[in-house]
């Protein structure tokens, strides 16, 4: 059976911005999802990219004496570089200024015009130039006719405009929400969208007039060079333009569109209605996480407290990029509430989960195998022999096979709930159990009588085998958040499930259910070498000042 496709997307980011923790967070979340899906044996396509046709790109380029193309090229490169630094392995990076996007997006708009879903009308409204969006009268008034985001005055604009007949899809959208409770997640966000949907839908403008002296930047309305397609509308199309070719068509529809709550309406209502009008299948889930704040304060241009890529890079240099990914993936605002990027918390989580968690546990077990078995994986005794052994009080509590199955189940549940943080924490929980298993079974005590007592040697081997195998299974589940570190552990332990052990992005030799089978074909083989190696994570000193960019 061919692997089931799994398509995951991030928003395409405004190319005018500098990459910061918000962009990195969403992209890392999508990357973790893509890696989980690959691990589960799915055929994955992961898209990110940049949204380039905003008016601001033209004006900033002009200020800098560049063409919009030069400015966009330089900045798109910054985003690519930022994501590379974060260990993200996207399948494709879409730039909306690329021809493939422009041609296809324009064809979709043409289809919508032909079907009467897009029509020419009059528009009077309040335009927030800093955000490239129109606000309704109510919202504009609420904010004193200033941008709710930047505080800059709104402009009243009357224009001939093309409109998308959103109102036509109100009933079908509601029915879709009813039939698919997982369509918008988390649930709190779903309820907000539903509430707004119940107030009814107005048609939305999808173009703006081309003015004299405008740069040739953006997509013209098909058949009307006097209007340009509104950036938001063509930007949404990127999800489809990226896969609208024969060898990629199988990826449609997306399993999940990931973004923050700020742009949920576009993704949960306008985009699905456009897809309905185009006769395309709808995405499985539109997932809107909350925001990262910095040291307890909302990030803003005026406070100048954006955590930019340079600072994340500095954290990566000191603690490793995988540690940064771990913090983002497990402490981030995946649910409905905002989360804090705080240095003290970072160090605490780093030490607890990584240095004293997986890192220490793996080196502890590796060292014992080295010391007592010359570095080769000991053979486990049969279960009955082992459980009959003396002095093993409490051992029966550790049903490793069952724990392993439960951990894999947790990983699988991410496909429906997107709660991969549960699987990641479950894996760290498994590591915690290995530590308490060692404390209960006291392998170092057994080692003392090993020379004279064959039973002790057998029990010791069995204990260490079990520890190592449990760590191996936990490491599979930790991989999506920490691909480079887990790949290096697998190399040291001669148990890499990767197609190319030196390349964390090379894919897996089998799906997780097989890889994680206790004692199965991919398990640790008695006799194989386990190299002690460097500890995966050095302990962090909480007193050391935070890294600086
Ligand atoms: N270009 C549009 C999206 C078009 S998608 C068809 C856009 N771009 S953006 O650069 O402003 O990116 C917004 C997204 O960046 C958010 O939805 C979220 O994914 C991410 N984040 C920006 N700031 C964030 C935080 N403070 N915290 C978490 N993520 C945030 O909107």
C-alpha cells in the first residue's frame, strides 16, 4: 500500500520583516509535525515560504534604493537561512513572486470570475496600510480609526473593487464546521470562529486599484490591468499553487495549515470558501496556536524586544539548536494560551529534560555497558528467568513492552489532535522511568558480584539491555523535536533507523510501529557496539547570564 500523503503548511511570512521567534516557532511546529508524520510512515510534503507582494515591500525597497525584487530576494534569503539554522527541513519554500505561483494564482482568480464568485463592485472602507488589510467600520471605530496593530491612522478609501462572494458560502461553511469538529483547532479558537460565522458573512474585496507610478509588483486581475489581486487573497493561494502539478497533486488537501490566532479568519473562513468555489477539497485542520511573549512581555516594535533569529542562534551556540527546538516545541504556545520565552525557564527545562534527562540517562547506561560488558550490548535473559531472579523487588512494575506501545500510541494521536507535545513529554517520561528502574535494580551493586555469580551477570545484562532498549524507543519519539541529537545518539549506539545515519533528514527505514517494536527487527542487537561518546547535553549553569545576539 502506498504511504498516505500528509501535507503540512506554515503561513508564508511577510518578506519585509526580519525573522523572529514567532516565525521560527510556527515553522518549527510544522517541522516537528512533518517529522512525526514521516516517522509514522506518511508521505510528507511540508511547505513554508514568503509573502512578497505587499505595498510595503515596494516602499521599503524604494527607501533603500533597491528594486522590490532585489529587496525581496535578500529578505527571503534571511528567512531561508533562519529556518536552516533552526534545523527545519521543508519540502519546498514558496515565494509568491515566483512565476509558478503568479500563473496559477491568476488562473484560480480567473476561474472564480468565470463562475461569478468574483464580481466588480464599490468598496468604501478603512484601510490599515501597515497591515495591508481593510477593517470593518465597527473595528475601525473601536480602535479610534487607528491600526489596532501599529497605531498608525487608518485611511478611508473608496474604490471600484472586485469582490469575492463569501456570503454565498455561509451555509456550506457552517455545515462543514458542524460535520468536522477537528476543522479548526484548538477548540477555543473554533468557538470564536463559529461565533463570528453566526453573525453572517459579507462579501470581501479581493483587489485594489493600480495607481499611477505603482511598481509592477503583484498579480494583475485577469482581464483588468487596472486592478491588482489583493495580497491576502493571492497569498492564500500559495498552499494550492505549490502542489498544483502532476507529481504533487496527491498531497492536496493539506492535513493541516498551521499559524497563529492572528490570521485564523483568513484560513478558517475565507480560504475554505474560496476552495469550495474552486471545487477543491478542504484542509483537514486549520490549527491556530497562541503567541510567544518575551520575558513576560508582548513583543513589539516600540519595546524593541523581539527575539530575533540572531538571539536564537546564540542560544543554539550555547545549548544546541535542538535544545532551542525542544523549548519551542514543549514550552511554546501550542494551545490557546500565550507562552513565555524566558531565560530562567529555558535553563530549567534544558537541565531537567535534556542534560539531566535524556542526556544523563543515555550516558549513564552507555557507561555501564562500556564498563561491565566492554561496550557491547548485553543479551537479555528470558523474561521468566529474569523475573524469577532474587533481589529484584518492584521490577514487575516496569512493563517495558507496554510502556513502549503506550508511547507509540501517544505519537500516533498527534495525527488527529496535533498534540505532539504529549508524545514528546511521554518520551521524556519514559526516560524518567529508566532512571527509576536503575535506582530500583541497582546494576552497580550487581556488578560487584558479577565475577563470581553467573546469575548476577545475567541480571545485570538484562537490566542494562532493558534500559538501553527503552532509551532507544524514547529517542525515536524525541527525534521530531531533536533530529540532530537523536541521529548522533543512534550513530553512537549503532542502531540508526535513518536511511542515511549521517543525515537526520534522510527518512526512515520503516514506520514507527516497526521501529519501536520491543526486541523487534530494529531493536538493539546483543553484541553490537555502544560507544560511550560525548554527553548529548552538558549541564547548564543557571547563574550564567543569558546569551546575547
Ligand atoms: N503574510 C501573512 C500570512 C499569509 S498566509 C497565506 C502574515 N505574515 S506574518 O509574517 O505576519 O506572519 C504571521 C505569523 O507569524 C503568525 O500567524 C504566526 O504563525 C507567526 N507569528 C508571528 N508572531 C508570533 C508570535 N509572537 N508568537 C507565535 N507566532 C507568531 O500574516
